[in-house]
C-alpha cells in the first residue's frame, strides 16, 4: 500500500482478490470455520465475474466443484446485480 495525506493506493493480484472476496462471503455465511473455492472469469469490462462457493469446515468435496459449470447454470445474485436501470445515471442531467 502506498499512502499519502489524501489517498491510499492498493494493487492486488488475483490471489489477493480471491482471498478478500472469499473472506467477505464467509462473513455472510456465518460459518465458524469454512472452506471455499473461487475463480474470476472473463476480463474487466467484458462480463468479469466471480464464481465462489463457501461451505462448512467439513465440506471436503468443495474443491472438486466445476466452477465453470456453476457459472453456466447460476444467474448473478450479488447485491448490485439486481439494480434496475432507473437507478443508473443515464446522462449528466441526472447528477445533482
């Protein structure tokens, strides 16, 4: 992390990103201990998405899951994926 008086700059690699997201998702599941598997698919600006599965500590088969298969079968279910178009700013007139 680079820090000055006004900004902090972060640059994370793929492993860091997956770790942070997995820990965030674990907080949502409220397992005492957990196992997880995750993958980033596509490229930024072209449908980038995270496929993650978080399971209880004794879910030993979690690493055997085919995350690409899950990607094809499950719709996006994140907190931002269900915002309707009315929420998005279409042009500068909508900005106060």
